[in-house]
C-alpha cells in the first residue's frame, strides 16, 4: 500500500460492492438527493428583493384574490442548488452521444446562445412600432432567404412554433387552396405512410381531413402499388404527407413519381422535413415537387431541444400554396421592412393566423447564427458527415444486430429486434445503454419495423466517440443475443432504476399536494 | 468548420469500413436530375465566430430595446425583470441540451422541474391540474376551445369582445378547420359578462379574459354560472401571468379550463417567442387535456420518481385519435418560468403583482392629468386603454420621436373597429417614476 506523508493511504482499499452501500442522506456521492420545492420551500420565503409597495389605492375593483397561493419560495442559494442538483440527474448532448433517431440531437453551439441574448433581439417587444425593430424584421427576412434558398422553395411561413405546428400550417394552406378551388367538401382524404411520425396523422385530423394509411414496401419505402391503388378513385384526395428522408432513414426513391401522381390526382404534397439534415446542400426539396414542408430549426439548425422545446417550424411553400400562407409575414419595400399582420377585408384575415405575434424569434437568431457559421459549404459537409456517421454505425453493428433494410442508410441507422434471444427486447437493450453512459436510441419507432431501434448519431460526433458507442452497443447486442437475463433489470447505474409507468397512469398524481396530516390541520 | 469533428483521415477510414468509395454512394437514391453538383448557389461560405457575432450585433443594433426605458408596451407580452440566476439555470448543459424526458431514468432533472411547474401553475390559477406547457397563450386558447368541444360533444364556441384578438384569430383558425362554429362578440373594453347572454344549450364553451386585452379585470363567476347552467364550459384566459398575484384566479371564478401566457415569469420579450403556454383544468377533464403531463411514481427500488404519463392522449401513441398534434412544447421556457417562480414564492409573487399594479395606477394618474386623455378601462391590473384626441398611430410615432414607446394602438390588433384613437398602455415593476413623468410630459407636448 502506498502512503502519503501523513500516513494516509493513497490507493483504494478492498471495496464493498456498490449496491450494498446505503446512505443516511439519500444522496450517493455526487448524486445529491433533492426534494420538491414544495417540501423544502415556504410561502413566506423569497429569493428576490423587491421594493415595498407604497400602498396605493387599488384600481382592481373587487376582483382580487381572496386566498394566498401555496407557491413555495426559496432563497437564491437554495434555488441554485435545487436546479443544479436536479440538472445532474439529466443526460445531455454536452455529456455524450445522444443517438435519438428522428430527433437530430446535434451539438448546440454556444455562440447561438450568446447572440440570442443580445438585448437587440431578446429585449424587444412584438408590438412596438415597426420603425423601432427594423433589425429584427431584417433578420427574419435573412433567415427566410436562407430557408428558401436551401430548399428551393419560393415562400416560407415563419410563425409556426414547432414541427407539428408547421405541419398544421402546411396542411391549413392546403385546406385553404382546396377551399379556393371549391373542393374542400369533396377532397377530404390524406394519404399517410404507416412509418410516419404520429404528428402527421394527428395534424391531418386536426385540419379536418381523414387519414388513409399507405403500406411500406419490403425496402422500407412507400409501397407504390398500394399508393397507386389508393389513387384509383382520386376524387376525394386532398394530398399526401410524406417524410423524406423517411423515418426508416431512407430516401424515398420514387418521390418524384409520387409528387407527379398526387398532383395528377388533384392533391398536394406535404413533406415532413424533420430529416432535412441528411440532404441539406445535396438536393432541394423544391426540385422534388413538394408543395409544403416544415423545417425543425431545433433539429437541422441546432437550436437547443431544451428538454422538450421550444422548437420552431418555419414552413416552406410552393407557388401553388404561397398565397395561402398565414399572417404575419415580412415584406421589404426599398430599404424599409414591414410586417403584414392583417389582410384586406374589414379586418378579417383571408389566410388566418396560427398564433400571437411573429414566431419563435429566439430560435431564428440561433438558427441564423448556425447557418452563417456553416455557410453553404459547411451545411453540405454537415449533411454528408451526418450520413457518413450513420452509415459507419450501421456498418459496424450490422454483423451483430439486424439491419432493418439492406443497403446504405441516410442520416440514421435502423435495426430490428430480430437478433435478440426470446424474452429480451428493445427496451432492455435501450436501458442497458444507459449503464454504458449513453442515452438510448429511439425505440419502437418507426412502427413498421418490429422492436425498432433507430440510431441518429448526427455530424457532431467524432469517430472516436462513435467507436466507443459501437463497442458498447455491440457488446450489449451480444448479451441480448445470448439471452442475458440481467439486461431485464437495467439500468443499474443511473440515478433511478426503471420507473413504474403503469402506476403513474392508473392513479395519476400530477401535482404536489400537502401530506394528509397537514391537510387535516389546514382544514 | 469548428462544429464538425471528423478529419479527412477519419472520413477516409470510415468509408473504408463501410466499403463505399465516397459519400456520393449514400445519395444514390436521389434522382439524378435533381442532385446538386456543388454547394447551394447564392449563399456565403462558412465564417468564424467573430464575423458571425458582428453580423448579428449589427442587426440587433438597429432595434430599440425595452430596457432603454420609457417603454409602455404590453398587449400579450410584458417587460419584466428576470433574475440573473434564472438565465444561468436554463443555460445548464443538462437542461439546455437534453431531449423530451422519454427515458425517465436519466431525465429526472427535467421531469421533477415539470412536476413542480405543473404544481405551481395549478396553484396560481387555483385549478386542479396543469399540463407541462403549450407553445404560447394563444395556441393554448385554441386548444382549450377544441378540448371543450371534445368534452361537451358540441360544436360552438363563443369568444368575448375582450379576448386578445390574436388569441381569437388563432382559435378561429383551429376551429374553422374542424368545422366548429365560432361566435365572436364585438370588441368591448368592459363587457366580458356579455358572454353570459350568449350561452345556449348548443355552446361548447365561452372564452373570457381577465385582465382582458384592454386591461379590464372582471369577475367571470356569473359567466361560469351561466355556462354551467347550459352544460357548457367556461374557459378563462389571461395574458399577464403576474396579475394572478393580485386578481381573482380562474379557479375561483368557476373556470373549467384556464389558459394563459407565462412569458411574464422568467422569460424575455424575444420579439414574440419563444413563450410558454399555460394550460390548466379540473380533475374531471384531465384525460381530455392536450399536451404532455408529468406524474409521480416509483422506480424498481421503490424510490419516488417522475415520468411522462397519460400519453395515450398523445400523438406518438394515439396518432389520428390524439387530443392534439402537439409534440415539442415550451420545454426550456417552462424551466425559466418555474425557476423564477421558485425565487418569488407566494410572497415575492404577490409583491411583484402589487408593484405592477401601483406602477400602472401611477401611470394612469399621470396620463389623466393630460388634457384630452380619457382612461377607458374601469378596473385594471397593470395595463389600460385610453382615448386620445387624434390618431393614435400618429401620436405614438410622435412620442417615439421624443423617446417614449407609449403603447400599442388598438387599431393595430383590432383594425377597422373604430378604435383609431385608442392606445393600450402598460406599466410594470420596470417602469420608473421618471419614465412615467417623461410619458406625461411627452404626451402633453404632442397633444
């Protein structure tokens, strides 16, 4: 044993197995236990120092709150500790590879955070006079130009607040176009592939359409026979919603024929642009015959996912739909930018409005900084590296795991659970990845592949990181193949073990309530 | 390119492992006719941080910033002070760069903050349950309308004349698509109670707002009573979350659904987004709610933990039968909201509300002294409408020249409604006595 000058051991002693160690505090080393603010804070405590009100005579009439809220307060140090402790129970891109397929969890540059916080963007009001926000309008116009140029589309609606909101925008534009044609009553059917994101059918229904599901073929693409059969009686066809590259991580080889056929049938082509990252700079959606496509700025253009949002879903539109874009939009006359907020006709909007104000400015600033940083050359390289990384993962793992389809993939590699032993499934493999220090891949999606595992590494991973990931996943896959039952208990090393989702749903506890004795005392 | 870790040697080695000659092989499925040969034309090449920062700073520099003072714009977005710690917290990598918490074992940080957020929103609105956020107040309002139709199986919603016109427009857009009839009551500064008389046994819900777009606060209890008598729901809207520190909350007025904008707590103005939509309802209607819900449970070791729950309402499970198509929500903005609210607590929240109200009272006192000004809003929190003897747009432009951003002309959000001489103005805890004096002086000069 090595000793330091005071006789303290500097090498570890024989260890007790970790699982046997219990602590009094409930913390485990750097993993701190952290209770709810409702348990640690109190209504009389506050972490802000506000001036005392003067006691001015109220102008509220009698419309005043009769009982205090039970909002707990904490001092600033307690608040910081609360959130920092909680943060340490989260996985994040900044900690490691985040291979969620279809989510494009790429690096979030900090320059983008810095520029978004410039007071000239963060501290301006959506309804202050337009003459005082010329720089903001110019920024929106610049971002719109990048989006239109990259997609080869003539118009873009900037206000959608997320991908699904962009879908809603595009499908509403299609709806408006059908109204203008006098065909909204008859054209009610929207074709959606079985592999689509759940938002697609949900959006179609929200826009008043009926969903007709198209089968996938054995290559993971649209089954053209089934598609054509569905167009045989095309009098009720409103359009198609298709993701390209699709959710199997494959380019839809027949996409131009699909566009032609849907147009011939009198319908429109909505493209889900969630996977635009794979093809930026290699092909323009506008050249494929697409009428509308949303772009997830929080995927392709690196604005942070933030634990579930906010996103931004600007939606590019073809000439056929451009007139049906919602308000507001930016127009430029000479050197003056202005915002069209209402359209003609007694204040009634001809095209509708999706939301208050002008869209996700805070995401626009980040996305534009990302685009300027990459440039046309860098965006193309980013797409190619994303596709290269996915193919590398596929190549390294396909001998152990079962690739869902033959051939190269685009930006994400898709595996089925066919290789696993009886009783071991995709969930077990996913949870075992957590013990290896990785976020799991997207699991059980797309629905067309059994036990799907969809891996999207993105372009911001190094080869060394990919190798470590493939080593880890490959080893787990071997255990799954061998029927290693210990996988069923994973994760063992995460802040929590598997959680009981059935109990959560059966007896929902959706907010904090005081414990029983307190409640009785209060009553 | 600083964001791309692969070296040319890496790329070569990886292609060799894959067995492809070049990345072109991966794009073989792209129809030849539409493959781009080189880069996309018409866009610049990559730039370093400094160049990008300069470009952005030049654009930012062209905008008039609210913190420069003498700034009185509200109408759905409000200039408030955000504590420095809030912005630090939301920039923690573990919150900023993580995904929706679908893997709860490694997402308890996000999940616990969502549970706390839901609890705070429920507490401040005096409702039973709140969801984990919508995009913003306006889309939350639209979702409330269709939820009410789902619950009541009726197809008509009635909007008050004081509902923020953008909220009304967003709601109309969603309803129109689903063939839901929307009855819009005429714009009115102080007539939320007109909803009472518009309810019939065909009405799914009435949507009222307090404080409304003109700043008027109203006890909507008579509206909910009338709605309930006819089997309809009452949706109560607020655009200024800080008001709930002082005014009667939706739950105390019999609201079945409360929706509002949460931007005021923890979130910057951001020229209109991202914001955070608040959505709360009663226990009875939980399973008809849109959006994500976080719930308490235990893990395999019996430890308390949190998960996303009741997801059979949602699009990723229910697809075309989902309650909403929403997926991504306001994530990080909810964190900003909940962290700021944790700093405030009931004490700070109430005090903040009082300061806002006092600032607005002081502003009203000062403007009332100006010849020709008539305050229209009878009861208000931190925002009110007033009439000027002249065109509001021209007057606001003149005020701007004198360094005062005086508010929103009502005709901007309600064009063609005979409100050309009405200004909606707002004061918050950020408004100083000097600001108020400057406004009154400038208005005296202009009028």
